[in-house]
């Protein structure tokens, strides 16, 4: 006699160790097998898009810190680039270089967290995370030197950056750049050659190339599926066209490839830093921009390659001091669209690591 | 004759018979309990400090010199917490489960020899008793998961049953190898016959037994029952206060108990030169425990189907082959030359493990739904 | 460098296939009528030479007189981009056809627009509020929501 079984619904989150914030997955399970997943977001919704309509262009910069709080600098950068595009402001050379340096440092810091927590989701009891944190801590110290903050930097300004770097910054950054490649190699060797990591992540959570494009996945998730698309190369902003770097591309589109792409991107970021430091010119760090910026009537869609994917700002100006419409294109929310397709038929444990491999940040998803 | 029996005989000459029977038993229980609970508390501290070192941090270091009072503070904190029982829980079972998980662990120590004659009771079926008693805690875990009326706990409970049943087999088969060589089931006999520790005589058996027991005590990389990144805290998600403390103690008690069993079966128990037996025994327990902590700090977790595959497709066949090899050697090899056996068995272990690592795949994966 | 296609030229191509669909076009963007949006989107996605396979961003702006739904399209193949817009003059119950069947990327973004702007996307498989809870009164991103 066959035993009668029936699927049951499990609400994973909003309080759950692996949801990277307040995120809920409504999972239908047949024993251990995932039949259906429905992401439920909005627990961290602060209405930033609405709030921003009532504040000036400069006052909105701190809001962008609170989107993807693990990569605040890149959020700042995306926003100020969009405003500069809207208002047609030229940025001094030194500021451009400083922005690139900050953005690439931020990319390393964000990927370190992504890789660390991916391993944590695999069950490696905090150890990889703490090692990644050690390196991230060095970056946070550098950011603190520059702007006095460790998480929400508010460093970029429309027309440049808020402060010049202090004297001790460049030597410390050089030390970091010198030691980082060796450390990445070491960690990669430990992690990517671990039998259990390979058995758990290879072939799991596959996102095929056509689907990745169709859901407009971006960042490492898109590249792991084999699409060679990086906005820094495809649609260069700031001064990225002057730097030499590779775009790592995965082949299988599984969790392991997403991990691998992130590790490779950290190496490329270090390469960009190595090139940017010696080039850093002297001069002003911020252009003369009026206190109350009034961009001409119009609209702009500015996008950059944030660590987690394509971060876009769609701004509509009506020539007042505040944006008429302030829209954020959150990369991880859109990457999440693929979650269901990636995990159907896999086990609960695979659901967790696939979700972890997308590398979400709830501050950005919920806004 | 154990120390307790000698004490009982001596007492019998001056006290009435019933008192002479009960008093040593109570003393023995108190001593063993005291030993177990202190060791567990020390091990909790040890694990946290060790994990700290593995994870480039210090670990608890505030309370008392080097933080040695931290486990006491933790225990107090846990005990003082409110005892929450879910409204839809099966109250009686929910209440009973932590006891059933914790009690067998104390019972195991009844047959663990701490030194020559220093054993609570030298059962002639000692090792069978250990196997029988230790599998009881699976029932407790299942009860906890079932009674909590929580889906995470239920998943953990079902995983627990599958895991415990699967890993019991290779563990018992590898114990049989030891028993074959000793010719007795008594724990004392097993220790005394280890002039060469069995880890050298049966390296493959040791590896299988070690991995099997790590799985049975739910330690990384087999800690699927409390896989915190997947099912929150597994079967004890809905437990708090004293009941949670019992699970917590049970987890570490399990680790201490199995470290003791591994030390007894494969590392020569209390035997060792120069130092007193109890010190040797403790050194061996701590060494095994530290190794387990090292694994916990280093390895990620297997998936549930891979865990099963590992038990049934890797450990079980190896355990059977190991048993055959040991049986053949006991039958045909001259007993006077154990070192031949050491060399032979290391060769066998190396070849077999290499072979299996090439042939065996964890497999599994997607199910069509 | 991504080339932003001239809206006027694309509008000409669109008019050839879907006559009467283009409401307005300038260098920056093509505005199409909300009735023929789906047809236009299909044309943009499947025509070789255009191949807009990647929907970057979908959002809506409330201009008080009308709602404007904005689609930022990119072709990864040719590395060019286009801004497609459609307008909805209905205030009480604005309806736009959904493009989820063309670009799954629109799934969450259309839900978000429905949630915050109150525009119904016809043909969306699962049109529920995304960020706010069921039963929330009003649509906060409308300019008249205070």
C-alpha cells in the first residue's frame, strides 16, 4: 500500500538565519524536495523613492547609502553619475580616479561578504565568513580614513567627492593591494578544492543563459551563466575605459560558477586598483556645483555595474530642487526573479545556497 | 574486579547487606555524574575557545581568567530563561523529549573504563550496551521534532531517524572488527588487550567508526539535524530554558561520550606510559574532541541525500570489507606478529579509501516535479 | 559603449509594422499607445537588427494628467538601447498590457508599479502587491498621495 503524502507549506523567514535580512520565502515542500517558491519582500520597505521626491538632489545621497548597505560607495556613485548626466556637470580628474578606487574597493568588500556568506549557507559554521571579514575590515578602515564612516559613507557628491584622501590612505591601500591577491589565492584554494563545497554547489541551481537574459539578470549572476556583459566594458561610465581588466565568465550557470565569478572579479578589481593608484592626479576633488542644484527639465537613466549587478537610477527633473521621480533599479530584486526556476526540484538545502549565491541585500530589494 | 565491587565487599563485612549494596552504587553514580557534567562544561568552554582560534578571534575571554567562568554564566542564563511551550505542541512528549535525549548519554558512562578497575560496572556485553543505549537518543530527537509542532523541527526529526538508522550500521560493523580481535564484548577487556592501539591495527575500522560516530552525534559535516542555515535550529527550534539546556548538554555529552568510546575502542583507553591512567584517558578524550571541533570549524555541510549516499554507498561496503579482512587475519595470521597486521591493514586501508574516493560519487540532485 | 538608438528612426520602423501605434517620438524615446504596447514590444524583441532581449528597467511616472510607463530596453547582442514609453490617461483604473510573457524581468517590476503607482498590467500571471501589504490603502508613489 502506498503511503499517502501531501506537500506542505513552509514560511522561511522573515526571521531565518539564512535569509540575509528580513526576507520571506513561501516554500511548498514535498518532504525535502522544493515544489514551489514564492519570494515575499517588503519587510524593509522605507519608501525611499517617495521620500526622495521631497528632498534636494544632494540630500538624497545619504538615502542611496541605505539601499545596498554592503556596497554604499557604488550606490553613491550610481546616483551622482545619474545626476551629473542629468545636469551636465563635469567632474575633476582626481575625483574620477578617487571614485574608481572607492568603487573597486567596495566591490571587493561586497564580494568578500557574498563569498563568505555563501560558504556559511553551505554550513561552514562562520569560519570562512570571519576570514572574509578580516579582509573586509581592512577596507572598512580605509573607508573610515576617507570619510569617517564604516558602513554608510555618503562620500560621493554631485561633481566629485566630499573630501580629499588623507596622507596615510595611499600607503595603506598599497599595502592592501599588495597582499590581497595572495590572500584570494589562499582562500580560493581552500574553498574551491573542498570536496564538499564542490559536491554541494556544482550543477546546483542552474540558470541557463537564455533565461538569465530574459529575466534581465545582471552582475555575477548573469556572467556565471555565460553572458559576457559588464557595464564597465559594455557601456563604460566614469573613466573605466582607461583601465585594463578581464570579464570573468562562467559556463554552467550553477552556484559554483557564481562563486567562482565573484572570486575572479575580486582579482580583477585588485588589478584595476593597481592601475588606478599610480595614475592618481593632483587637483580639485569636487567641481563647483550650486548648493541647490536645478537640473534642466528632462529625464535620465544612469546605470553602473554595482557588485551585485546593474544598479540604475531613473531620474526625472522638472527644473526644481528636488527630483520629480526618483526610481532605483534594484539589481538583486530582479535577479531574484530567477530563484523559482533555479530551485524547483532541488532540496531545501539547495534552495538556501542558491538564494545565497544570488547575493541579495534586502535594503536594496525593499528600498 | 572493579574498584566499586571491592568497596562493596569491604563494606559488606561491616554494614548490613542492603546498605553495602546501595551505598557504593550511589557513590559511583555521583562520581560518574560529577565527572560527566564537569567534563561537559569544560568541553563547552574548550570548544568555544578552540572555535575562536580557528576563526581568528579570541572566543569568550571576559568572565574570570581567560573566560573560564563563561560556561557557568551561559548555563545560568539558559536556566533562567522562560520555558516556552508552543500552544499546539504535544505537551507531554515535548516535555519528555529532552530527558530521553539526555539520559542515555549518562547511561553510556556506566561502562566506560576510566582506569584499571575504575569502571562503574564491567558488563560482559559492554559495547553492545553502548550501541543499544546510544541509539535511544534518536527516539528523543524524533519526539522533540514531532512534538514541537514546528515544520523545521519536523524536517529535522525525519532527517534524524534516517541519519541515525543509516549510520548505526557501519558503526556496529566497525565495532565488530574490534570485538573479533579482542574476543570479548567487555569494555575492560577491550582496553586491556590493546598492547598496540587498535587505531594502528585497524585504521580503516577507525576511520569508519569515527565518521559514523560524528554523524551520530550530529557534528559537522553531518550536522543536518540542526543545520542552522537551513532549518533554523532543527529539532530544538521550539525549546527554551531548562529543556534547551538539556539538549545543549546532551549535544556535548554525546560528544564527550563518543570521544570516550573512540578512545576506549581504538586509542588504547586508559593505557599509556608514565602518567596515571585517568590522565591518559582524559588526554585521549580531549584529543578526539579537539579533532571533532577542528572538523566543525573547517567543513561545510553535506546535503541530506549525499549524507545517505555516503553512509550506504561508501561507509557500509567499506565496513563489511573491513570486517572480512579482520576476520581473515584473526583466523590465519600468527598472533605473535601483530606488526605484520599493522602494515597489512594500513596498506588495505590506503588502497580501499583511494579506490572508493575514485569510484564513489555523492550523486543525487534534482528531482523532476 | 551602448548606443542609444534614435527614437524617431525606431518609430518609423514601428509604424511600418504596427500602424498608428506611435503617439510621439523624439531623439530620446518612443511613446506608443497603451493599446498597441504589447505588439510593439514583441516587434522590438523579435526583429533582427533591433533584438531588444534585455529589459533593464520598468517603471512609471505620474504626471498628474497621465501616467507614463517607461521601459528601458537594451540589446546585449548589438549593444544598443532604447527608451519605450506608453501613456495612460485614465486616473481611476489605468490599464497597460503586461510584457511578462516577453521579458520575465518585468515580473517583479510590474508588480511594484501596480503596488506603488496603481497601474494594472493586463496579462500579468500574478499581479499582487510587492512591497506593501495586501489591503494597503492607496498607491504611495502617485503625486497626489500625501
